[in-house]
C-alpha cells in the first residue's frame, strides 16, 4: 500500500504540479489525522473490526457508503441521462450495473442551500443555511444541525469528507466545521468562496490551513484522498463524502484532452474536459472498491447539487445540459433542481431505472436506515433505502417536496427561463405529479400570502418540461398548494433534541469558574440504555464532575444530563480559547452495537473577540 507521501506526490505528478503536492505530502506523512487510533477504541471496534484488518470484508447489513456529489453538473450532462457530446464511460458503466433515478431532486437551485438540505434532511423552509453566502456571510451550520455523517458516526462508521464543504467560517473551533458535524477526516475547501479556486493557495486538513503554491490542480488530490481513505478503512464500515468542485466555473483544467475542437469556445472545451476528469475519478473510486474486495458491501451513489451553470462563458445549451427540462442553475423549474442519481452496489442494488421521486432531503433517513439506526425524527425527508436495495418499490408517505430560492445573482439563460425574474425570491412545491412555482415581486420573501405576481401550475406527468401553465384551470389546487407553501416556511425551525448538546460559558477569565452541562437527547423511537456522558478539556482548565456519575436509561423524546465545574487555571492565561469535547455512549434497545455521540464547545478568553 502506498504511503500518504507517495500517493500525494503521485497525484501531483499526474497534473504536472509537484510543488503544491510536496507541501501536502510532507504534511500528511508527518501527522496523524483524527481517528488514526480508532482501531483501539473499544466502542468503535465493537462488532466492526479495525483498520488493521485485511481489506477484503464480508457483506454485512451495514454497507460502506460512498456519496459522490458533483458541482453544477446538469441533469443531461452524462451518458445515462442522454448526453451525446461529452463521453462519460465510467458513469455509463456504473449506471449499466446499478439503479438510475429519473426523478431525483437537489435540495435547492444553488450550491450551499442544496448541500445544506442533503447534509441535514431539512428542506429550505426549515434549514439553517437557505441561501448562498453573500459578501461577509459565512453560511454556517449550528450545533443543532445533525448531519448524515453524525448519524453514521454514531453507528460506528469511519467518516471522511474530501473536496467542497461550502460552509464557513474559516477556522476549526466552531460548530460549522466538518469535524464538528460528524467527519473524522476532512480535506478540502471549508468555505463556499474557497471552492471557486481550482489552483488554491491553501487547502484545509481538518482544522489546519495547509499552504499551497497556487499551481496545483486540486480535484485529483480530493479523489486520491478519498481512495486512500477507502483503503485505510476497508476493515470497518465507512462513509466517504467526495464533493469535487468539478465542473463548477471557471472552466479551469490542466489539459482539455480530446476536447480541442477550435470551433468550440475555450470555456466549453474546458467544461467538457472537467466533466471527463470527474468521470475518470469516479472510475478510479469504483476500481478501488472492486480491487479491495468491497463490492459486495459498498454502496456508491453519484449525484449533483442542482442544474447546469452558464458562468464563465459555458453554453449549457450546446451540451443540452438540462435535456428536455426547463431551466438552469438558479431556476426552480425542473432543469434547475432535478439532478442525476445513480446507485451502484452489485448484489445489493437492483439494476435498472426507477421513477420513484426522491431527493437530497431524504439522504439522512436513508443513510440511517441503511446503517440500521435512526436519525433525527424531525427531518423533512423519508427513507428510500427500500428502493435502493430492491426490498420495496414504494417509499414511505410523503405529502410533498418544498424548495426555496433567495439569490441575488443573475445569469442570462436562467433569467430568460422565467422571463426576467431570476433575482426575485421564489418557492416551489411538488405534490404527486403536480408542481407549483410562485415568484415574489422582490428579492425577499413577502410577509404573508400576497406579493407573488407569478404563480404557475404544471402537471409533470404530461408536461415534464413545464411548458403548459394550468393555474387558471385548477384554482382550488393552486389554493391548497400555496397554503402548503406558507405552512412550510418558518424563520426559525425549533428542533427536537437529538444527540449531544453542550451549555458552556461564552467567555471566562483565568481563575474564574462556571458550570458546563452536557445533555444527551434521545430523538429516536426506542429507549437508549446504559447512557454515559463525559467531558474533556485542554491543558489549562480543570473539570470537576458534579453529582451522580451513574449511567441512565433514556426514553424516546427524553434526555440525560451531567454537569462539570469548569475552572480556567492561571496556566491557561495565554490561551485565546479552550475547546471542550463532550462524548457519550448508549445502547439502543435490542441493538448489538453501542451508539456514540460527540459535540464540542468553545470558551473564549475574557476580552477575546469571537472569530
């Protein structure tokens, strides 16, 4: 097995940029990422083996999960969805051997909101992050945002994220960082804006900012890290979330390969080459799984965030990027929100196509079901695990899908698709085959039920291209769907407790003391048994547990708590902050593998400004 130094150096050589990869190789060869000692953790090792075991793993009921989420790639830009101009042989192969969804939806029509929905299972009437970050805005998660990584980590999965996170701020000791939202290892871009740079001057490994030379092409490094993560963790259940920024604008790529036709614009040549490179990386991931003997126990899912982009001179119409669908990135028509989804898992996933409507909002409950556990009960999605595994041809009842748009940026084709209103707030709902789109008069969502000059109704069963507005023919249905839209939106969505929360002082000076309380909430439908909580801190603080130290049984909807007296020692006077780490374990009633939870709180030195 190649060392981290070897494979990173190899990745750089492949793109002709050894300088930046030399920095990364030195970093990875000299430092252990979080979780390198997890094989010695008795909770993690219970029933799941360790990373030191042989790579070939027998099939279990908890499959490894690899989610590949590409960036700004349209519904029709790969071979399985009708693409004729760009060759995608690896994706074609995966589709031929797996299950292709024909009615699968992103969480929104631009990047951060769609990814927010995918990670948390909350639609954009409830989600914390509902729009792309604007100038000075970080687009941040909060401590109550439970991601699919946290759900799988609690079940014993090793979790890794490689590529685009897309949610700031740019430091590690805060609840929106990937490590604090369930990922053992993170390598890539933290913020939305950082991911716009294919030749970055820095990347992040966990909370550490890694300087780059500005000449290293980043996407191959993400694929290589994901491949190594699979190899390193082949003996235990793992989640890989590979989120390349391909083929987002700009259309930067080291080599356009076969796409050299001078009649094409430079942007279109670069875009096609980016899609081809994405396809190559997907093929390498599949090959790695097969060569490691993990095919029978691994589920690979390939999808995108929203419809095709037209930034930087790319012409999505030249590639027929949205196929027969109306709209592009930034539209709430089908071309802006319907995305590819292909699932691959030989012997586990049926071969063929499905027209069952599903989407990013369903990933949290789906992944939980696949792992044999429960995610938060107050999410907006339903599990489509039965469709994925061929055990059911139906989904649990869903009343409707919901989407929201608030984005100030204008692109020509997207604006034309809705006759000049692309910068206005908009909402959409799908119930059965009926789809309603309403567009506000201004940039912000109106307060109340008025202020929507455009309300359109489409029958997707007969009109998937949304050409025939039927709102005038079905006023009662329009009234019902608009009422559902109004009910779906709330400025603040109160959450049912799930997992750990930590109540700690925001600031504390040396010599001062304050109480810290850790709460484990049971947001599942069954009892949690033998619940135990712990809290640790860095050098410079003292933690003394208060009261009873026995474990607890937690009923559904209930919680258990423990408190510690935190004192900042005089030796901690030089620190700017102190990171407190809370952990808990519990056994689900009738379960065989302990669940684990973790959360972090940060206490600032008195007088220190919050980052």
